[in-house]
C-alpha cells in the first residue's frame, strides 16, 4: 500500500472545514463529525467491516457491473485509476477483485479518512492483501491527473470516474451522508475537463458512472453503455484489454 506523498492524516489539524464540521479520532479511527440531525452519524472509511465486508463476500465478484465496465474478465485484470475516489468504496471492490488501484481524491478531509481507512485495513488479516493493491494520492484529477499518476509510478490502463452529479432540490435531503459529502466536495462542475484529462491518460478505456437517466458528460460520446437499475456506466474505449 502506498499512501499520499505528504501524509494527509498526520496533518489533520491544518485541514480547513466548513463551520460545524470537525475531524475527530476515537478508538475506531478518524471520523468526520457534525450535527447528527443534519449529517447523521460521524463519517469514516471502514474497509474491514460493515458494507465493505458484506460486498467483498457476497457482492457478486467479477459479475458486478463495475467489474464488467472496468474490464475485469477471466484472465484480464487491468490497472485502474479511480480519479474520483470519494470514500473508496468502488476502488475497494476493484482491488478486492485483484486489480491494482490508484485512488485520487481532491478533498483533503476525505483523503485523510481514506488514508486512515487504508492503514486500518492493512493491519487486518482479511483485508491486508487488498489494501496492498491500493495507492492513494491527494490532488485534483481535473487539474493534474497526469502528474498524480506519474507520482505513483502507475500505468493507468483504465480510469474510473464517478463525478458528483448536480443535485436537485427534490433529492437534496435524501441521504445525510451525501449532504455531508456535498458540503466538502460540492458539485463536479469541471467533469468535462476531468473526462478530457482521463481520455488523454488512460491507455485502454475510461469508465464513467452516471445516474441511469442522466445525460453523458459533455464531450465525446461514449462508445458503449452498461445499465443497472439506478445507474449506468459510459465506456470510452481506446483499445481492447484482451491479451
């Protein structure tokens, strides 16, 4: 496991947060906390237990839509950049299926949570091997994707993007965790620029996760789409991953 070049977690006190939010440490690790009525329980990254453990054991392996979109098939396990890492859930799934994954996260507080979660996962027998396949960098992929990839000495066959979709008032209160995340990250208004950067850096394909009925990101049209119940993956293919 390779973490950020400048240890984000060790510099937690210098991270600027919106009023009412704070990074706290307890026996379970680092967490982002605020008013529970507004934001819910403290937010942390846990790759060992909970939803991550359940999906690792029962998620469907390479039959999962994200695995198909990123090209994980029998005999093919590409290297993947998750350029919008967020809480690392998709990256952890891909790493659990054997892929080497570079996580890029632009929000310092979220990067700190990721770093803490990866450290704890690396100390647990069931997740240590998975964490060893995950590398973290703190930075803005839309601004410096090529440099961030180079800093990790990583060969990006596939780049996965899951940009924050602009919220609508009807859905603004759906999930407290999402509300907390938006306080920090906002909407990804530079998604077209990120897609352009990804297309320039990925050697084989770019995969973009979107709400099922949302329009594609502005720019070139995807060559293929894979649809699920609530979301879809737009695929921009340079060349085949098959050996």
